[in-house]
């Protein structure tokens, strides 16, 4: 685990810290050889040198963006396309139940061809 990513997560609000830590563990379990690095001030995860996922915190939410996600189904109000057609983002808010297994399945699916 990259110490810069650990420092990033440690500075988050308690609920964001918990969600980011769970997402981080899920990514590293789903893609065991993932490269973890802090890039553009956010934790990025790469597989074979290609972007697979990024965690990003804002004041009232935590975002988990998947790359190579064109084929993944959207979930209204939770997992949606961004301005780039190959990316989809899960938006997590304080107190929200998160299906980390589903996000792991999405990550496995989107990263299998990387």
C-alpha cells in the first residue's frame, strides 16, 4: 500500500475514511497486482499501466470512478456515466448503504481487459 494514499485517506472525514479504506481494500483484492499511487491529488489504481479506478473525496461525498466502464449498467442516483463515455462514477454520501461487492464486481468486469 502506497504511504501517500494512506495519508490522503487519513485526512478524510470519519465516514469518508471508512468508505475509502473499504474501497481501497476491495480494489487491491479485486486487482491483486494493481499499482496504487497518488496522482492529481487522488488515489489512482492502475492495471498493466492503464487506469482502472480512482477515489476522490469532496466536502459531502466520496466518488469511486471506474475506467473502461462503457458496458456497465447505470444505477440511477448512484452509479452513473461521466462526461467521458468510458467512465462511470459511484457517488457515496454519509449514512448511505454501499454495496461494495457490487462495486467489486463492476471493477472486475471493467478491468478484465486491461
